[in-house]
C-alpha cells in the first residue's frame, strides 16, 4: 500500500482536479510554477492553522473554508495535499486491523458514515485500506458524508465516486448531508439509520467541548446508530494537545461504558485494552503513530518548495468495536497471547550498544525498555525476510517476557511482532 500513491495516483487526482475545473489542466500538477503560486501559499496557511499549538482548540479553524480571500484555492490546496495524507492515515489503520486478522462480517453490506468528511478523505482511506489489505468488505455499500461546507462536501462526494471505482469499489455510493454538527444536541437525527463503520478523521479537534461531553454524545449516537459488530475509527493530529484530548476522550468513553453498562463497546487499537492510559499518566506525555509512504511525486515538489516533509505521516488514533465477542476473536492475531504480555512500541527506537531502546506501553502503563536479538514473526503474518529488522514505533510485541521496572526493563523474548 505504501507504494500505491505514486504516478498513477497523481494522474488520477490531476485528471479529477482538471475535470472539476479546479486546475486548468492535468499538467498544472507537474508545474513548479503552479505549485509555488497557486498551492503553497494556501498549504502554508492551512499548515499554520492545523499546527496551532497551545491556543484554544476551536479558535483557529472554525469557518476556515469561508475566511479565505481565495476559497477555491484553499479548497484545492486541502484537496491536493491534506486529503491524500489523511486518506493514507485511515488506510493504514484499516491495514493494521487487517494484519491483526479482523474480518468484515460475511455478507454484510457496508454502511459507512464520515462526520466532518471534508473531501471524503476517510471514506477513501477505507477503500484504499480494503484494496491493499482486504478484510472482506463487499463491493456493495454506501457512505453518508456529513460536512458543514457544502462545496467541500460535494467535491468529496464526486472524488469518492471516482476513487472508489479506481480501487475496485465501484458499487460503493455516497449520500451527502450538508449539516453543522454540534455536541450540544444529538449528533444525528433520531430517525437516522444504523451504520456499521463510523469514521471521524481530523474532525474532533475542531470542537472545544470537554471530553466527557464528547464521550456522552458519541456514546448516545453509537448506541442508537451503530450496528452490533460495527467499527468506530477516530483519527486525530499527532500534536501533544490534540493527541492528549483523544486520550482524554478514550478515558471518558470508558467511564461512559461502565456507567451505562454498554459493555459491548470495546477499545481495540492502539491499546488492545481498557487499561488506564500510560501516556496520560504523565502531564507532558502523549501518544502518536507514524506511517511511511512513497509520496505522490507532486508532494515532493511541494515539500521541497515549502520546506515541509510528508515522507512520514504522524497521527493519533482510536479504534473501537461494538461487539460482545472477545477481543482475541475480533483480532485473531492476538490469540494465544496473554493480555499482560502485549505491548505496543510507542516511541522511536534507537541503538544503545547492541541493544535497541524504546518505550513500550502495556496493561501496566508505559516503560523504558531494551531489546537485543531476534524476534519471531507472527505465524499469521507473511514471512519477514529480515528478522533482524529494527523494531519501530507502532509495532505490537506479543508474548513479551519483560523483566525489570518501569524505568529500565529488558525484553527477554518476543514471540510475535506485527
Ligand atoms: C481538518 S478537516 C478534515 C476533513 C477530512 N475528514 C479529512 O480527514 O481530511 C475538518 C472538517 O470538519 C468539518 N467540520 C468542522 N466542524 C464541523 C461541524 N460542526 N459540522 C460539520 N462539519 C464540521 C470542516 O468543515 C472540515 O471539512
């Protein structure tokens, strides 16, 4: 999947943007001049908005589609640069579910919903994830796209239809709902249908409501509008403030789960359980993932000219399932490993002599750990030709035999790594 966004993807998106009259011709995307003049100023503006750090959550972004002197170019910049990045992030999450053995319930039509859909980045991310890491979603289904900006919503629906066809999901359709969501009221009308895939990508950080309010509204909506065996995917920025807010939301969702007795809601990823968050325990800490991809060729030009770097894509995420089945049945790759022996590598890994050193997070919190030697690849996974490969951020360590305390642990043995 990481190499699926090269020249053919650039041709597809260039043709689409030209057909939509967002650019004058497909060649624009190969022109340094067009990129420098028509895209980069808007990408920089959006980057500044998205990278706002300690300001209040909602001050920078609210009606950003409307505030620009040149809305069409701002929208185009988002579409060409931020949409593919977010598409790939969601696809990576789907690919992780697939690697862990998740199977879409057989014969069940996809009923997806993306809130704050923008140009349908998340829905397209699921399509890409499913193409390159299939879980068995049939080529029949539909997405409800909900978005407050009409032009972006309509652009997203047209793009999704093109993209779905391109990745072989030609019978996935979209319905658009031009609506402003508020956490002061139910998120969906009472008579809205049930869905089985609920997606919010880079959306929650646009709301300043406290985590318990978000959790309560979300649980209300999921209890009413999410089918059993449905999946929920939340993707948020990797920045400390926004990532911590997602961790706070996870905590608040677990409180809601207890108080409502809604025990069919389970956290699947990234933490494989309901333990208290290892990152939230320290005030200055947070938790994020990073994925690598081969950027579309025009991304390299943008990155070079704008001094940006989209070689790796950081993000925070949370995946839940509505299911009464044990987690090990939903994610069979976890089977035969005790919950207490499951860890995720949550930092970069660096060499200390012959060791690799990094932080891992598990049932008992976060700890600094070292590892030396070889690991055994999960039997469920394709053979890894390079068993000595460095462990890296995001890896799951299963059946880990960990000795030592939270400040200095040694992993004696790992049976499975994903
Ligand atoms: C950063 S963009 C993310 C778009 C897309 N999900 C993605 O991952 O690229 C956030 C989107 O949420 C929309 N949004 C923000 N607040 C909203 C609200 N209250 N109701 C509906 N949409 C909203 C914005 O208009 C914007 O398109």
